[in-house]
């Protein structure tokens, strides 16, 4: 009985972890407002501006993956993770999508 119960318990524990992780995930706007807007709303430190396509220039031709990679690792004036230290890669990607939707 115990031997059967243990894998079940482990499965339950892991799925709880996964689902609670999912619940914590913030959407693109929430992440953008909290972490990215400080630079991207007005172009601080030379950041390309939210909703202003011309300021994005050649970047609009980059893929979502490439742009998310830049945020995760930092790019010149932009610190790694866009200063959202507790962001998951998925959250960063959603924030990038949110910015791209504005252009
Ligand atoms: C401290 C200011 C700052 C913060 C905070 C910041 N950025 Fe940036 N970001 C910049 C600057 C400056 C650039 C331009 C970098 C360059 O090309 O020289 C940039 C560039 C980018 C680019 C273009 C990257 C590329 O490959 O050309 C994306 C996408 C981006 N930021 C998204 C984000 C997101 C999403 C966040 C929030 C999670 C964020 N940024 C937070 C300053 C910031």
C-alpha cells in the first residue's frame, strides 16, 4: 500500500508546483508596466519607445526569439532581464510581445 501511495504523492506534489508556478505568471502588460516602462515609455538611455515604430528601426525585423534573447542577456544600455530579476523567460517574451503589439 505504501509503495503505491508514494509515487502518487510525488506526482501530486510536482503537479502542485507546476500549477502554482502557472498561477504566478504575469501577463505582458503587467511585466511591461512593472519593469520595462521606466525606460521604454520615454526612451530613457536610448531605449526604443513603446508605440513608436520609427524608434524601433531595424529591430522590427528581428524575431520574437531574438528580441527576447536580447532582453534576457542585456544589450548595451539595457541591463540583463530588463531589470525584471524575478521574471521567467516566458514572462519576458510576453512583455516583448506586448511591446511589439503597440508598434
Ligand atoms: C534601464 C533601461 C531599460 C529597461 C528597464 C528595459 N530596457 Fe529594453 N532596452 C533598453 C535600451 C537602452 C535598449 C536599446 C539597446 C541597444 O540596442 O543599444 C533596449 C532594447 C530593447 C529591445 C530591443 C532588443 C534588440 O535586440 O534590438 C527589446 C525587445 C526590449 N528592450 C525589451 C525590454 C523589455 C521586455 C523590458 C522589460 C522586461 C525592458 N526592455 C527593460 C533599455 C531598457
